[in-house]
C-alpha cells in the first residue's frame, strides 16, 4: 500500500510538471482516453468527455480482468464487455484499483 502511494505521488508530480497543471485521477484517465482514441484535434462534447473517461477506465481495468475489448464502432470508438463489476468494490477499493491499474498501464 505504501509502495502504491509512493508510485502514485511520483506519477502525479511527473504529470503536473509535464503539463504544468494540477492532476487528478479523472484528469489522468482523460489523458489515457484521449491517447486510446487517437482522434486528432477533435473537440469533445460534455457527453463525449464522459465517454472518454469510460474508455480509459475500461482500458486500464482490462489487465485486471474487469473488462475485455470487444470492438471498434464505425465512428472509431472502442467498446468493452464488463467481466466483473467494479461497483461491487467499496469506493476506497475502487480508488486504489484505479491507481494501480493506471500505474500498470503507464509502466
């Protein structure tokens, strides 16, 4: 747990320095989602921004068996199948899982 906290804090500091902005879990997920979508110069609507977060969440949780990649639709959006429900975890457990999954994804 302490090791996870140290790695997470180091990641936050690195990204804040790189982007010269405060970083949050959602901010990091948004960056991952944008990277996964690879849409050039696309302006997302508010609803699409939530979809970007969902894409990132699914992608990083694939390696932990919560989702599996299914397909890409005609608009270039990936779709995933839920294998295990994240909502069965407590809020704290979900936060720790997301941190660990993001660190593994970025490793």
